[in-house]
C-alpha cells in the first residue's frame, strides 16, 4: 500500500533527488545505506537494499561469488550438481 507523503521535490541539474528525512527514517535508511531503484510504469520505486540470493531470494547466510549474492543452501545444491 502506498502512502502519499505530500512532499514534492525537484531533480537537481545533476539528476539527484533528495529523499526527505521523514521517509528515510520510516524505512530505517541511514547515511550511505544502499537502496534499490525500480521502475514500475510511470513510477520510480526506492527500496531498502537487502542482500538476497540471486537464485532463490533467501536472505540468510549470504555471500558473494564474483559480485553475485548466493546463499549457502543454493551453493550446496550447485556443488552437488557439478
């Protein structure tokens, strides 16, 4: 469910947009916190980034292989298939 904050911001000449403090606080976003950006029709969606497995979406026991996140369970399955 989307909630209208009533806040309007302009994009600056470098293409930046400031996310209001109230919105950052509501999402628990701190300084230098990674976020994911999606496009959905005519909407830009910003979501707090959570490391998840590229294969199954699991968020437990995540590690990176060549910059790609994978969980321990999927790594074990891949190892069995090799």
